[in-house]
């Protein structure tokens, strides 16, 4: 365990808070873990794993049973953290699931444990109607979601939020003390480590596998279609509207849909759509694409799918909702969903612009979303003497 001066830095991180890449869009906190390796001792609560019960898995239960299960879940977190506290007194608790705010607030108030809440999304930043349209995956009343989120602003030491848009709105909605706690999550994507040029030699094999012409031009959209309503609706729009319009404009363009949740959809009538489902190597398939599209309506936070694509040096066309929350200015092309087909075709036919936007995308991610020491600096401010 590393010491710096008279400070001992110990981190408690709840491993079950991380939503696995296989079941979500992206492990958005993986960069934080990487930045802590070698500098902090990471405690993992006993008997937990990344596939432990999540509140969203309880949606088929009666409301009272669901709430009771979540409360018991929080109680279990308290017990595990206190067990760790017996071994190491100076703990910093980090949570990335906002429904753990119950237990985290209790530990902060009663046991004076330092607490950092990494809320990848904020509910308070949006009005009720916008949130409902985006899909209530937690199946809880909006007022309860607001109350749970406010616990973090009142009782935590810091609150990290990924979206610059949400931070700006929250500055206007919450008090001065809470405003001082708000920090931007230093997000990073694993795709920044990918070398897309390394897959260039495999283009012929992917063309054969996908049964397309040798002159096919791939554009991509990836996400968690199984549990993320905005991503699912965007995929439906692509299949039911965009694909045919785009085919009429340019039959060389082939759309790659990547992610779980569309297995039972009939794609047989769409000549220019290939559904790949979940793929083990997202980097490989995004590398074949020259453009990422995000015709998204609704949704909170920033869209990790866009960050993935930009990290690989891809141009991105997105709606206002899809592009919302990134550090401005950014190279994302914002377009009305009705104009996606014409904008895609125009950009595909301008290779110089595609290359320019791709370079801008990669430079942008390296500047604002690469691994950073900001998080370590923040945690260091919470350390106290033995």
C-alpha cells in the first residue's frame, strides 16, 4: 500500500456497481479504475460480483418487494464496507450506481466515511416528460429518483457527472454548497487503445462474411438495444426508415448494427443492413466503418458509443440528444433526424472531409477523454492523517 507524505490512500470500490461491457454500452468507469491501479488499494466487498442483482433485474416483482430488495441490497453494502473498515480505518467509498446512495449516505453520516458518488446520469437535470420518453429502466416514480439523487448532493464529498450539459443545468437547480461538489467525470473509452489500421488487411474477409460488394462502404451504430430504450428506438428508426432512404440514394452504403437486443428482428428485406449482435471485439468491427451515426432521441448522460467511434478516428453524425453533454466545441456533426440520409450520403462522397473529421475526432478524445490523473488528485484531497 502506497504512502505519500503522511497520507495513506485507500479506496473502497464496489465492483458490482460496474455494468459489464457485454450487457451495456460501455464500462464507463474503466478509465477510473485504470488510473488508480498501483496507487490505491482496491477493496472489493466480499461475496459480490459484476453480475450481482441490480435494481433493473427486479422489475417483474411487486413494487413493495422491489423496494424491500433494494433496501436489503443497500444493507448488505453497509455490512461489507464496515467489515473492510475494521481492517482499514481511512476508507474512501466510491459508488457508481445511484440507488446505493441510501447506504453511502448512512456510512458518510454515521461513520464519517469519505464518499464520492460517480453518477453517470442525472435525473434532476431533465424534466419528467423527457425522462419518461427516454425509458424508465428503474421502474420507480420520478420523485423517488429525484430524492435518491439529492442524497448524493447533500451528503457526499464529491459528485462526478459525465455530461457537461447536466452539470450546467444542475448549477442552476441546486444550492451553492452542492454546486461546489460537482465535477466532470474524467471518462475514457477502451477504444482509445485500439489500432484501427491493424484490421485494414482483414477487409476482404469481413466483406465475404457480411456478403457485401467489394466496394461496400460501412457505417455503424452500436449500443445496448436490449435495455437502453433510446438506443433501441434509434435502431428501429434505422431499420424502418433510414435504411431504405439511404439505399435509394447510394446502394453501396451498408449499415452495421452492433449490440444485444435485436435478435428477433427480421432483417431479410433490408439489403443494406447487417445485424451483428454482441461482438467480442468491438474495436475490430468499428474499425471497418468509416462513419458512426447516432439518430437518438432522449437519454441522459453522454453517449459512450459516440466516444468509442471518435476514439477510433471516425466521423460522427448525431442528433442534438445524441451529441448532448460532450465538452464543447466538438467535431460531432449535429443533424435533424429527417436529414440523416442525405447528410450521410453527402459525407460519404467527400472523402477528404471524412478524413479531416476523423482526425479531429481522435484528437478531441485524446485531449478531453483520455486517461487522466484528475481523479487521483480529487481523491487525494479526501485523504487524512492516520
